[in-house]
C-alpha cells in the first residue's frame, strides 16, 4: 500500500515533509502567478508532467504554460506524504478554477483532482520528479445569468472524471489525454498508486 498510517517521525522526516509541502505549494503559486523561472526551478531535469492538456518534461511544461496564456488558479487543500530516505510520494487535494467567456456567457469551471507527486532530494534540496493528475469530478456553471448550456451529447464523449474540463480545453484548441487516472476508472488510480509505490521503494 502506497500511503500508510503515520506512526512516528524523526526530526529529519518532519523537516523533509515541511520542505516537500512548501515546494508543492510554491510550484503551484508560481504557475498561478506567472513566476515562470521560479516554477522551472521546482522540477528535476528529467521530470515528467502528465495532466489533462499536457504530457512532457517539467521544463517543457513551464514553456507550454507560458504559451497557454490563461488564468486557471489552483486551490490546494490537504497534502499527505510518504517518505523513503531521499525519495517521497505526495498527494495533494486540489481544485482548478477557471472563469471564462463562452459564447458571450461568463462561466465558472471547477475541477476536483488529486495531484500525485514523485519527489527526490539531491544535495539537500527536494525537486519534483513527476506530477500527475488523478481526476475526480468537475462542473461548469453560468455566473452572469446567461443561457449557456451543453447538450448531453456534447459532453458524453468525455470521461466523467474530467468531462467539463476536457470540453473547455478542447474548445480552446488543446488536445486532451483521455487515458489519465480518474475515479471513473478505479483501476487507473490503483495502477498509478502501484507505480508510485514501486518507484518509492526501488
């Protein structure tokens, strides 16, 4: 099992967990506030990012985020961390929030997910080795009393764990990865947890 009940923590373990949580929050802060070069420093050179609209290295992810040129802030909640010496796996509960104009109507998109991280410490500094989304549910609502609506047929082509996010991103020209971990396909979540557990202990 990847995450187990905490039993005891040494002083060093506590310090590592604080550093990891700070790193995760700082990387997302940088993404939301266009601090691109600081964001770039959060990823290891051989890192991988897999989310709804992007798959590639951490460095390429920063470049793609710059080009995306849209405001999609993240609300971060609890983070749990499993340590093994200089390696760690962390899961952060999060919500992506996007406000946009679709067909003249102001809408609010919210997507709930877990961000699953693999992290490694080198020369005393933690870096992100992998960041992947585990998608849960999302919603799209009007904010201005407009009459915007999506037909059941339009939304049915997308995964239920991130259907409205996929719809929105596709409208804006992004290719959507439909094979990501999501609670609508439980085995996909089990698989990514197992892969992360294997990496943590290899």
